[in-house]
C-alpha cells in the first residue's frame, strides 16, 4: 500500500483480505471461531466472534456466523474495511478537535494538514495516533484495536468532519450506509470562476489518471472507473471565485476535486488539480499580488467537510452534525469580499 492508497481516499467501500485459509481435505467439522483461534496468532476467541458478527468472516465468499462448522475444502477469508497494517499505531499526544463522542462513534473536526492513516512517509503523527492517545487517556480500554475503526477518509489538506467507529460492528453498519449512499455529506468549496448555473449536478466516472497515479480523472462516458455524482449550488459570488456547497451522492477518491476541475472550476489553491495558478481575473500586478497573498493564507485546497448525517449504528436514529469553516477559509473569504467591493478602484490604479 502506498500513501496515495491510504491517505487520499475520501471514502472506501472496498474490503481488504487480512487472512486467507484453504481448509485441508481431512479437516473434521469444527466451529469456525475455534478453528481461527488456533490458526491466527494473537487473535482471541471473542475478537473472532466479534468479527463474525460484523460480517468480516467469509467462507467461500459468503459471510458466516461464529458457530459455522468448517468443512474440508472451505476457503476462509477474514476481511476488513482497512488495508493490512505493517505499522504499529502507538499513542501520540496530537491535538484533536472532538466534535461529538458516545460509546459507539466519535466525530473529529479534522484540521487541514493532519494525515488520517499511517502510510509511506507518514508513519507517525496521524489522526489514528491521536485517537489512540485520546482513548488511552480517557480510559476507554474497551476499544479492541486501541485507536478506533475508520469508516471513511478525507484528504490530508481538507478540513472538516470525520466519522470513526469504536467497534468493528459499528464500523460495518456505518460502512454499509456509505456503500448504499445513504450518508448525508456536504462540503464548502472555494473555486475559480462562477458556474453558469446556480445549482447543478456533476456526473462522470472517476478513475486514476493513467499518466499520474496520484491524481484522479473523470471519464464522462462511464467506460472506466466508478460512478460518481456530486450536487452543487452557489453560496456566494466574488467575481473571479465562488463559494459552493457540494453534496456527495457517491464518495470516490478526490471526487469533489476531480469533478470541479472537470467542469472548469478547480478548487482555489488545489495544487494537484491546477487551482494553485491564477485562472480568473486581470493582468494587473496588484491583483496577482492579492491572489498570492490569499494562497499564503490558505496553503492548501480550499475545501471543508462541513456536515455529516447518518443513522446511529446502535440507536437506529438519524443524527447530523455541522462544523464552522476554519480560520484560513474565513480569512480568505473576507479578503475576496473586500476585494469585490474595491475591485474597480484597485484595477484602475
């Protein structure tokens, strides 16, 4: 697994195989929890039963219960919604803005620049390391892996709300909501230019750019990649840039970033998708300096995961959360507001 696989994925509905066992022809009928307990190092019987309850133990590609009797020739897979880890996650005192927490879920208002998951080049200092510290300090010893279970991801340089489960069972239930597209997610995005329509829908399958594996690209004929749908509406107009609300119907890697570039309105200062250049405006030196000053204020893509709504994995009730724009985006918006008012005077000088 590379950094691009681990850290830039916004949502992930894939399952990763952690263990695969082909049962010997002479195997006697045995409960699968007992069978795996004897085969998987450092796995408790209780943990195996929890994995089965969460639907993470497959026999011949079908989920089974912990009392399933293993038969000769069975192919057993233990799958998880995260890739196998070769990095031990230890507790690190990393400041986390905990937006909400109960016995089953925790919602972090992630700051820009914080990597969610360890990977190549980011083996320490991630959100999961910070969660391990938080759970340790708050005495939450019931969380089996010690750092929680990711349900989805947001990019390192995107700010906003991130949902984490506290058990594999809760993770599985929440992951199914992502898979079924029933999770409500809204982002605020500062983009170059102004879309011709006040509101609209962007459709186009997304896959990795064959010329740059760190970048995603849109295939409008849907002949490659995964279906992706983003709904948007204009919230504020500043002449050369606009603030949009983007609502995800699907959740593909870099979906908003790739879709906005596809319609000609990349995110402000999104280096990977071309938004770090001056794409709209005048040739006046004063304007160029103004934009460069804005880039310094927000040295990242101007994207914030503003809200999330989901059905609670234990209570079954729908709950929703919203976070305010971070300081860097608010400051840049204020500068554009001021510039819009004084634009004509500045450009005549």
